[in-house]
C-alpha cells in the first residue's frame, strides 16, 4: 500500500512543480529572433547581438540607448481571466560600471494587454499621475539607487482607471556583483479584478543554471481590465542610460498554466485521497 500511495504522490509533485518552470521562448541565437516579426519594439533602444556576449557565449539582446524601452512578444498569450499562475523571466549580465543614478529601470519583465500599442506611461518614473490609455500592464523592474551596484525591485500596476494605478518597491536593497549573470522573474495570478504579483531576482551562472533567490517582492493590485483579459502578452524592457551597466539580456522565458494539467492534478489528488482513506479503513 505504501508503494501505491507514493507513486501518484511523486507524479503530483513533479506535475505541480512543472507549472512554473519556464520554457525559453527565444534565446536570441538565430538571426531575426529579436525583430518586428516577433516583438512590438517600442523604441529602437535594443539590437540583437549575434556575437558571444550571451549565455554560454551565444547571442543576446544588447541595449543601445538611454531611453527606457518596452518590447512585447507577439507569438504567445496567457489567459488572466482563468485561474492559474503565469510567469515571464529574463536573464541579464551586469557589466563593470559605476552606477549612482537612482530610479532607472535597467531591466524589466511584464504582462501587457495587447501587442499592437506601446503602453503610454511606460517611461514614467511615477505611474500614479495618469491612467494607462493605450495598453494596461503589470511590470517588475530592477531599480537603481544612488549607491553603486545596489538595487531595489519595483512592481508597477498600470491600469485604465486612475484609482487602480499603483506601484510597490521592495523594502530591502541588494548589492550585485559586476561580471555576473542574474535572472529576473515575475509571476502573476488573478482572482476577480485582483492580480497577485510575485517578483524574484536569482543568481545565475554563465550557462543559465539558476542559483538561489536573492531578492523578492510581492503585492496584490486591482487592475479590472487586465484581470479580465483572456489574451495577455509577455514582454521585457531595459534602460541603458549612462552608468546603468546592464548591456546584455538573454533567454526570454515564459510559462502558461495549462487547463489539462490542472485537471490531471485534480484527478491525482483524488486518487491519493482515496488510497489514503482505503488504507485507514482497512487498518
């Protein structure tokens, strides 16, 4: 009986953990990976670097200009109107640079309502002054401080309703190391008009193998239009102003909850419950 219970239980654990294991949508190794056919590129502040500056000495995306820029992936959506957690993530490399300008957003990941219009207030330092008229979104950004190589995490909730506009900054800061790779990840789940966001920053090696989570932030926002959207898009952003020091980004990853997977998890949970009940009853 112990073996009967253990096998379905192990399968359940593996299936549950796989829900938020991101799949790489683009690794930017092939020519044209970062192009208008794959992304809505708000400002030409990036270019694809087909050299050896990415993970495992491969291709990457390079930031070229001071402007904060958002790129929205055109080829995959997730359904915020249904239960489940969606994920978007991006690797980035911290190059040796002195950084002392606060409130720059050198790297971001986000969920946006459409893939045809650049969010109107994406470039604002403070999003609380005007509504998002073009493309409601939620966003996680790495945020610079006045101390060299020290960062916050900030969550942005950009809505078509002024009363719903909000943002949240991590209480703690973290000093990162020049010459290292890191991974930024945003998880989102909805309930009614609310969106629960959880952002994490991870250590990574130069091949993309993740280490521990080193800084995190979470909050729940009201975003009525985005929470009801059945076709939400994934995106990323960056800002390479003087002294930001993040030049290359790689392996744009995403995860979408699959309804069939949830159904199978429910069936396995019921099976485990039955086996446990049967063992107790027989005993």
